[in-house]
């Protein structure tokens, strides 16, 4: 059986998408996203961007990869289905004196012609789409032959992957849905892009979460990271305490320091797909 598990029951992907849009619109992901800027910079280097290339950033959030590509003099279009996040990306671009195009768009229905872009990117974005096959097909469709698709995806065994699994123990995902963490595995990437790819390079990397303490990390993510905002809001007091204890335990397992601060590596796959 494929790593993407199937169900005999129909899955209401539209309802799941609406729920996800609500989650990512809650809190203030832009505050979290800005701490991840180095991932977008490293992904652009892995893609070996050239000035003047046409770059599409899908599920761009507050624009980490978009801004990184614009700094390399590419012609960048940033898309997301949460208008508030695009507004934050636009504000960052203005503050940095960068020129980008911004367009509200669903990763599963990109409003662009076939082979429109030289490079298509997504950092911790497209992996959360409900219909993974459709999203992957859209990334490939809008990328020209011999162009590149660059992704940063959290892995199942990494820190963020384990946080999502901890949340899932208290709030199981809808039956028949596919875990976004599958995008952080070579096997699933091959399933999604193999027929369309001349090559797929997936390199494990770490983003280092640096916070004042475990409690500081939890407070920030509970307040600003949409999926965690929604998760804690849906739980009763006792279950919130249990989930908090689980996250504290994960931080303790991954933490590199003993001085009370938090320095935790969060593993992700840096992916470069060369389009056939």
C-alpha cells in the first residue's frame, strides 16, 4: 500500500480546507514565520537562483522564500490563500525596498498558465494542503520543463513533526486524510513527483528554534501559531495541561542546552525537484 493511506469513506476536502484556512488565519503566523527566514535563504541557494528568473512562491505565508528570491533579483510572485499573510509579506517587501507581485491563490488551483515559471517554491506551506496529489500536480504544471521546484517540509521524526503527532493524540485528524508530514519523506516525494521529475534531491536540514525557555516557546506558539492556537482552544483545561506537558517533554528531549534556554533543532527536508 502507498504511504498515503486511503479510506473507504469519502473525505470532504473542501471542509478540511475551510478549517485549515481558519486555523492559519488565527493567531499571527507572520510572527512565527519571520523567525524562519534563514530557511528561505538556504532554499534559494540550494536552487542556485539566477537573476531574472521567474519565481512563484506557493503558500508563501509572510514571504520568507519570496523575499529571499527577490533579494537575488528574480521576478517573484508570492501567493497564499490567507490575505492577511500576503499583506504582511507585502509590508516586509516594502520595508526592504523589494518589488514583488502578490496574488491570493489556492495551492490546489493555481491561476497561472502551464510552464509559466522557472522556479516554484514553498516553505512549510504546500505540505499542509488537503489534496496532496492535486497540489503536487499544480506545482509541476506551472513549472517549465527543466525548471526547479524547491520545498522545505517538516519531517515526521523531527521536533515539529512530533509536536503535530502529540496534538493528534488529543485531536485526531479527519478520517481518511493524509498527514502533511508525509511531504517530509523521500518515499512520498517520489510518489508525488516521480513521473514528472528528472531528479529529486532531498537533504535533511535543521532549523534551530531559539527561545528564552520551553515555557516561552509554548506561550508564543499558543498565541501565534494557527494550528496550535486552534488545538488549545478546542481542548478542556485538563487536556490542555496534558498537551503542554507533552510538548515540554519533547523540548526536554531535543534541547541542546542546560542553561534554562531553548535551543532545539527542528528537522526538515530541503527538496529540489528538477522538472522533466
